[in-house]
C-alpha cells in the first residue's frame, strides 16, 4: 500500500498546512511510487522555525557531552536499520546498493564522530598583558539553523550538516531534496530514536520553490547550510546576506584528473572510471575531465574506453550493476542534451552517448556511461557541470599545460594527479585550484574527520566536516575576567 509520510515538527509527525502531497518515484522504475510526502508551504516552515527557536535555549544549555549522548544513540539506531535504510535510499535515488550501504555506514560514522567531537576543547586561553586577568574564548551556537540538502547523498550530506549543528548546540529545520525525501525522513527517525527533545530537529518536505525563501528569510533562522546547484546557492547567499544570517554553500564541480606518463596505468584507468561513473556521475566530486599527457594519451584513452564499455548498468536491486539510472527524467534529459552539445562542438564520442532502451531500461532514466575524446578546453562539456556519467578526455603537452587546463574552469572542488614523481605531486598540490587534492586517488570520496569544500564557484569558501564544521555552527565569544577590587 502506498504510504503517506509526514513532516516532523516539535516532536510530532504532522501533515502540511496545504493538505497536499507529492510523489517520490523510483528512478529505475517510473511506475514504482516510493511514497507520498507533504507538499509544505511557508506556513509549515514558520511553525518548524518557531519550534526550533523555542527549544534553542534549553538545548544550548546542555553540556556538549550531554548533547553528544543523543548522537551516539542515533548512530546505534541508524546502524541497526542499515540494510532497510540503504535499500530505500537506492530505491528512491537509484544508486547501487553497495554505494547506498556505504553511504549509510558513513552516516553512522559521522554521528559518532560529532558525538565524540564535543569532548574536545571548544575554546582557547589567551595570554593577557595583565598577569591577573583571565582571557579565554568559548564557542557558542548560532541558534536555529536551516539545513537544505540535495538528493545525491541523501544520508551523508544531511548528517554532516545536522550532526555538528546539534553537537555544538544549535537547533535545526531540515528540508531534504524532493527527489529523496524518504532517506531524509530516515535520518530524522534515527535522531528521534536517539531521544532528541521535541523541537530540536524539525523536518519539512516540499519543493524548494515553496519552502526555500522562508527557510532562509525566517527571522528565527540564524544560519543556513546548503548543498546543491550554483544557481540556488547564489540566491540563498543573497537572501542570507540581506538579513545578516550566516551561510555556507557547497555547490558544483568540474573535477579533473591529470594523468602523467609515469603513472601506474592500471590504477589511473580504474580510479578515473570509478570517479566518473559510480553513482552515474552524480557526485559533486565526480571526475568529469581526464587531462592526459600526450605520450600516453592513446594508451590511456583506449584502456578507459575498454573499461567503460564493460560497465554494467542496472537497477539498484541488481547487486552486480556498476551504476544505476540518473535520479530523474529531467536529469536524464539534461545529460543527453550535454552529450548532443559535445558532439555538436566536435568532441569525439568514444563510448556510450545514449539513453538505454529495452527492458528494464525503458522503465528508468538510464544513460550509457559516455566517454568523449578530442575535447577542447573551451567546449561546453569541458566547462559545465554535467552531473552524469560523462568523461571528457583532453590532451596536454606537460604538467604546466595540464594545470592551466585543469584550473581553466569556474569551479575548484576536487582534483587528482596520477604520478610516481614526488616533485610533480608537490607542484600539483601547490598550484591546483581545488579544495580537495588527491595524489593517485579518485576525485570523489572524503573522510568525515577531514575538512571538505571547494574553491572558486564551488563553495562559499567555507568548509564542512571534521573540526571545520565548528567554524560554521558556532561563533566565538571572547571573555575577559579580572579580580574584583584590584
Ligand atoms: P538544487 O540546487 O535545485 O536543489 C538542492 C536543494 O535546494 C534541494 O533541497 C532543493 O529543493 C532546494 N531548493 C530548490 N530551490 C530552492 C530555493 N529557491 N530556495 C531554497 N532551496 C531550494 O539542485 P537540483 O537538485 O535541482 O540539481 C540541479 C543541479 O545542481 C545538478 O544537476 C547539479 O549540477 C547540481 N547539484 C550539485 C550538487 C552537489 O553536491 N554539488 C548536488 C545536487 C545538485 P527541491 O529538491 O525541492 O527542489
């Protein structure tokens, strides 16, 4: 039976004020409706923000370790349901079960990391010019914050925002992506099972168009953390600046690998393909450009194309599939349009390039893993974030030339170099415009205890995860204490 899911406001599961719902569809089977979700409006956001505001002082007054204990329990709750949560993630988002399980396990780790993080010092003692004065800083929460997340990592991204927000004493209004609301709801359920007091975490589902502006502009909301497209991110930034709220944006990428002649070719091929094609290329850190030095261009290209032609597409229920469908028909169309534009501008289609037909592919939004050769750095497919299983191969004369091409885009999220040459690795790490730099690694994949974020148009120059999350979710109070009557 088709289930209707509710918003979570002030500790209660409630319907939206609109009395309307929207459908969540399985991208591998467009006839499979995963569930009905509340189509919320501004009014619902207002209620959620008010609940978060009313609970803020009580939550902030707890000690860090007390707040951490809720996160430990939420981690246990999520871990106990890992398989179910991963399966529903795959069903609504399309990624393979292996990836969905990995992401859910990562969510558990994120919760435990921030549960423990609050045991670390949260301020400094500063030497004063006066011998008897005590000067110290303490970190205080912002207040109620809004968390707006995309569909491509519907557990990891909400949790790497919500867990630190709560750990440092903020309360939260969370709006998950409309293409993956069930996973957002599972995140909330885990925290509810962790025993969070009512109002500390609230969730409203519904389109960004009807809820987004209120989420940012609501007077109770003191900070906004967003991951998604640059277009929406920029709009959120403008709203936040105008009202004086703190904001943090993680947005697109156009991530390159540079492949040097002395690389381990097997490694370079495998990690380039996996960076480009896993999750059907729908990662902000996905590899979308391979910049290959002339000497090995032919060999690398042939081997990548061979490997890509072996990749198996399929629904998440097929455990042997390497990649699944794109998340929606709109996303499928967008990727196919980019492929046509690439062909139109003279790039050489070497593999893939089409939507797959025949059963079971007609039921879903599949695009073949696609490789373009002869890609010029000025082509649209070399500049725009495609967000699909499309790899562009470009040649370069030397490392200097490769770096110029790699840096010649508006984004700067992640980048990797394949080499055995320490000097080349160090030069790459120094000169590449990327917030996440890998040597002999995949461009995607991050560890929750390390800072994550991009340069240039990829972010608002803030960092998430690890201890960097503290920078966003707290502000510094500097305290001077002097003895009375001196
Ligand atoms: P969006 O930026 O539209 O969506 C991200 C989140 O913002 C969703 O929760 C969305 O809600 C919400 N949102 C939408 N409109 C508003 C608004 N006016 N105010 C506030 N919040 C809003 O990304 P899409 O999901 O549409 O993806 C489009 C493209 O963005 C992708 O093709 C890709 O290029 C890029 N992207 C990048 C990601 C990354 O990790 N860097 C992740 C996802 C997308 P709703 O779901 O209801 O629309």
